[in-house]
C-alpha cells in the first residue's frame, strides 16, 4: 500500500526509516548468538512486521524518494543482510518469498568468487554464489550492494576499510578505490547490476573514504550505528545510515518495540 510520508500531516517531507541488520541464519541453537539467529526467529520477525503494517523497502526505493520524490509505502522498514552467507540464501530467501518481503544483500566479493568456483556449499560456513545471488535478484525481492571485494578483515593495522594509523591519505584512498571498484565491476559483470550503496565492513569508517565513494558513484552508505534514520529531500541524508543489529535471544515484539522502538 502506497501512502503519504510520515509527518506529511504537518506539511513536512521527512520519513522515519528503521533499518535492521542481519548476518547469518542457522538452525543449530549452539551456533546462534549476536550475529546468527534461527530461521524461526526470522520468520517471526517477518510475520510481526507484516501484522503491524510495516512494508519492506530496499535502497533504490529510498534513493528514489530522496532524489526524485517517488512515494514510499506506509511504515517503511529495511532488512539488510551483511557478508553474503549461503545460509541466508538457504533460510532467509524462501521466507522472503513466502512473506513477499524485500532485503538488501551485501556480499564480500572475495568469498562470493571463492564459493562460486567450488562445490562446497555448507550452511555453516559457505557464502552464496553468483548463481544464488542472481536467482534471488530475479525475484525482485533482493537487492545487492557493495561490501568491498577483500577489505572485510581486521589485520595488518587496518580494520575493515578504515585508514591505517600513519597511512598517507592518497595511499589509503587508492587502496580503497581499487578494492571497491573491483567489487563494483565484479557485481556488474556477474549480475548486470551496478550497486548504488556501500556497506561499511564492521561499520568502521574513515572520513577520507567518503570522497572516494562519492567519486565512484555511490549514492548512499550503510553503517552499524544503532539509530533511526530520517529521510529528507537532501541527498546527504543517505550517507551514514544507521542500522539496528538483530541478535538471537529476543522475541520479535520485544526486539522491535524495545530495541528499535517501533510504535
């Protein structure tokens, strides 16, 4: 259902947008925790949001709202999945189809390539292949974004795609540019789609990164800061969007009302 933006009654054009950050989905309880939930809990989340009248959107929806004034559905919410795990394809994707819900999928290019070349597809550790990703994209429910090609690491003095201590700005920006552009080209080559949004690994950011990302054409960025977003007509509102981590151990109603603070 398409409706008017929140606050339209007051003549404003702001829309409040909660974004939820998921990672892995596995059946084994011993593997569940801060970054892994069960398929049953994810289904409970989808059912709860649907019953409360929330409508899932992807990045292109909100970019079109900000840039072109295209209307968003009533009570928009975004579900994002980081890292590109195979178990998201196995467990989350079928539930998205069942509930006609959308997600933003941000894979790590190196691992997508790696698992696309082998027959080792285990939900506990494998990553989704390009074939898996294309199958999901074809439904219109899954949007793919850039999570770096090979900078999702914490080693050598660099956390994610942050600038290292003492690293020259120009050298840092070149390293970032080469990696992120490689992922852009890889996604485009394998799916025909050009990502519009950069998802910071670990949410780790350096101020010197944004000029490079804008230069490469990114219209938005996703962080790991737990906060609600306010969309306006200002394109800058799309950079540094906050997201609420979805851990295991909390039922949907409690999580969405107490952590995300949905009304």
